[in-house]
């Protein structure tokens, strides 16, 4: 009788351990390869009047090498929530990952979490001699907007490019206006 109970218990335990292995394998099978290409573009920030060629060059995306990207599930970047994936691009600005089907917000480091938001509020919440006080409603909206939205699909291409536009010193603080002097030939504020 004892042998029958022992064999039954061992059989149940083996069955449970096999079901966990199947579940893990099933979850792994539901992930799909994704390629994210990160780029940067720039704006003209002053100096000698640029040629059309220079302006076009500034608008041309360049690989964002060795930068961090942050992914959150959903199409809104809720900075109060945990980051689901932290990724680093390679020398060509690319990162590869396997993800489950779903929608993901992609942001660069300047929108990654509440600490970045709080730092901006601390530095520019009351304004400075060069910047107006940050509009907090505008800043909340700014942070909620991802740099790109990735939709991972079973039968999709699952490749996306996310661009970060590099701003001039006087326009780099979101939801604030620069009130200092501009360099010669700088574009208007």
C-alpha cells in the first residue's frame, strides 16, 4: 500500500514539473524577434548662415550609438510605472530583442521615468535667469508621449526606427521658454 501511495505521489510531482516546463516553453514560443533602430537628427543652432546642404545634413538621421532605450507596455509612457525593458543600442544604433505580441512605448533617457521629470521640475519649476518656469501640465503631456510606439505582431515585420531630435541649448528644456541672449544668426526662439 505504501509503495502505491509513494508511486502515485512521485507520478503527480513529475506530471506537475513537466507541465511547468511546457508552460515555460510555450511562453518562449510566444516571443517574436524585434529590431529597433535608434537615430538622432539635429536642428540648426546658429552661427554662419547654413547652406541648404548643411540643413539637409542636420535633418538626416544618424545612428544613435550606445544609447539606452526604455520600453513600457502600452501606447502611453506612464513614468510612474516600472520600466519593462531597458535596452542599449550597438555601434550602429540597433538593438535586437524578443518580445511577446503587444504594444510598447519606446523612449530615450530624457523621458525614462519620474526621476527625470522631478529633476526638471526641481531645476526649472520656478524658472531661472535664462528659462521661464516649466508648465507642469505641458510637461506631464510631454512625458506621456513616447518617442515611438512599437506593435509586436505574430506575422509582422517587427522592425521600427525611433528618432531623437537634438535641440539647441535654448530649446532643450521641454515646456519652458528661453529668455537669454541668442548667439549671432541663431534661429528665433
